[in-house]
C-alpha cells in the first residue's frame, strides 16, 4: 500500500528500527479509496489508510477482488512542508522502496538524499533473484565443495538454486552473533538469510516455472505469499536488531514483523466448549491440543473426544496459535485433504444445522 511522506521511507524511518518520519496525511491532502468508495471503517480517520492498509494482508485471491487507489493533492501546505519541493512515495509494509515526487517550480535546495536502488547484475537478472551473484559458480563466495541437492547443475534453474542455497549457507554462519547470549537476536539473525532464501527460491520458480506454476492449485498465490510475507517478517527482524547494533544488512534488502494478537477473553473449556490450541512442537505442522474443562482429561496430540447424539459442541479457535489451522469435521481422517497427498477429498460434516462457523460471535455474511 502506497504512502507519501516528507522524508524517504516515511513511516519506516531513516533506518531499520528508527522513529517514523512525517507523512502526508492531512485532510484534503490524501484520500484512499476501496472499490471507488471512501472507506468507512471505525479507524478511517482523515485519509482512510487504516481501512486500506489491512486489506493488503488479505489472501491474494481475496485482495484481487477489490480495486485500490490513493488520491494525492499537492496543496500549498504539502508544498510548504516538502523537502525543498520534493516529497516521497513509499510502501507502508516494506521499506527501501521509496521514490521522489518533484513539485514543479521548486528550487530543491533542501532536498533529502534518497538511497540508490539495488541494481541486479546479469546472473541475478537471469535467476530473478537479488544479491546472489557472488555465490554463483564463478563468484567470489561460491560453494563448489558443497552441493545442496543432487544432479549435475547444468541448467540455469539449478545453477540459480545452488547459488541461493550457497548464500544462505554463508550468511547463516557469518551474520550470526558468536556468543549467542541473546536467543531472540540469534533466531532473527539465522532467519533473515533463511527467509531471503525462500523469497529468492519463490522468485526463481515464478521465473522458470512458466504456465506450469499456474496449473498447480494455489501455487502462484503461495509463491507470492512467501515473497511478500517473508520479506515483511525480515523487516521486523531488522527493526529489532539494528537499534541493538546486531544487524549486518549485507547485499540484499528485503523486509519484517510478527503480528501479535492479545485476546480480550480466554476460552474456558466445559462439557459444551472445547478450547483449541496448536502445539507446533509435536510434528511438522503441529497438532491440536484440546481443553474441555476439569471434567474431561484430554491429553496428547489431537486427542479423542466423546460426544452424544444431540450434543451441540463449540470448538473455540480464538487462541492465536490457531492461525492457519481452521478446524473442519469429516467422516474420514483428514477430510478435504483426502486419504493421501493429492487424493480426492473425503466427505465433510457440512450440512445445514450440523455445523456453523462464527467470526467475532457472528455468523459470517
């Protein structure tokens, strides 16, 4: 989502983790629109940004269903507040994407300097990656003695994958604090190259996969989710590390942040209410943990529960661990996923009166 500010990168500040810079956000200076309408959510404010920006976190398929635009008016007040007749557009989610808007007739004497954009060399252009060339077969930091997957690596696709894996290998070792006294910092220092690798891998498949990518259900959306989501998380990691002098930005610029939700009310298990959580440490994806109150002992991963004909049971998924794990009910294990990977869906419990989902206590409309 585009924003406008009087200094480069606007709300992101001058560097990772810095204070926000002033934005163009006065009434009459800027207005956001969704589907041609001024947003009217509770947080709309003068510009509608706080209605507009959250929709850019929607699943890609849902987001594509709406039209978005920002209307900027260069008022005398905006011109007077500019940096010598220059304001800057930026991305509200990812940093280091700014460009200039130059107001005609200005002298630009107090213009703020804008960082130079990343310029990818031929190897990165061929791969669709960024900042990887020094880890290629003929690069200064190649990993000829380490092969990260089998085969002869004689296609450009394979050469690109080898190079990005080599980059991750180097950076996970060289950009992590030696003493390990700050577990959070160590985690983030390790995850930045890990996430950058995932982003580059997704870009490489988009570049080389062609029409075959679109033929695999949800794959294109998943690849873009990796690119935008993991870049966004890297941003948050850098914003934490830089103020502590624990960040080495390196060659590529990507973005950051955990979104944390605090529930106002905790679920209380009972005979008719099952409180659901995910324990991510029990398997690759985690398993459900269930709480049905003191009268029932439900232990272990995805435990059995007992019900009677006529029972109406609420499965409460308010806990934040349920993100990405909406519960379903079926007549065979794994329901819509089928009996094995890629198999046909199994029948689910989905008849009217048998199952109802709720969001914020309301039936979705």
